[in-house]
C-alpha cells in the first residue's frame, strides 16, 4: 500500500482553521459521551432509538475522541474525516430527519420541540451541518500545510 498517496495533502495554510474547529468540537463531544454517558452517550442513544445504546455510545464517543485528535494533529486526516462524516450522517438521519418529518420513524424517536418542519430541522442541525461540511472539506483537501500528513508526505501537491 502506498501510504504516501493517502497522506498527500494540499499545502493551504488556512486549512488549520477547519482542522481546529472540527477537531476540537469532535474531541469535546466524544469526551462528553463518555463522561456524561446518560445525558450525551448511551442514555441519549437509548432515548433516540439507536440499537445497542451502551455499546454505540461508548464506540461513537471513542471514535470522536480519536478522530478529533487525529484531525487536530493533521495525521491520517482523510481517514479520520471519513469516520466523522459517517457519524454526522447517522446523527442527521436519526435525530434531525424526525424533526423535519414531524414524526418518529424506523424506531427513531421525535424530540419534544415547539416547532417541526424544515426551519426547525435546519435550526437543530446547524452544528451537525457545520461539522459535516468541515469534515467533507478535510476529506477533499487533506490536513493542509501545518499537518503531520504534510510533513510525512514525500509527494506534496502544489
């Protein structure tokens, strides 16, 4: 396997801003899922209707911590981004789609909110969409100039 091909990144210096945003948010959220598991992790997953909530809560929390640290350091940025994109897609599907539809579906519950529909779903998903967009950016661009990926890459893209 050509590791260099997977580490290659574009040398934009501003990419660090996206890495800091995405990495810090996921690191903090992952820690909360482990420290306050009833509120943010397995307990919340159970209320939402996610299968195997105990396992899922700790697994997602652990992945968010590991991938958040990888993104912060810019190591294996694209791989970490793929995991984070998947986490955000699941979050949007299981928690925000019911708000958009105004009803629970496939076993995923609907939170009690004042309003439902498009505007409410957009409001509730603003953080998820920002993290999804930032993760997609990192998947496309890589870790940027100030990343371990850039330092290790022998094949730096212009």
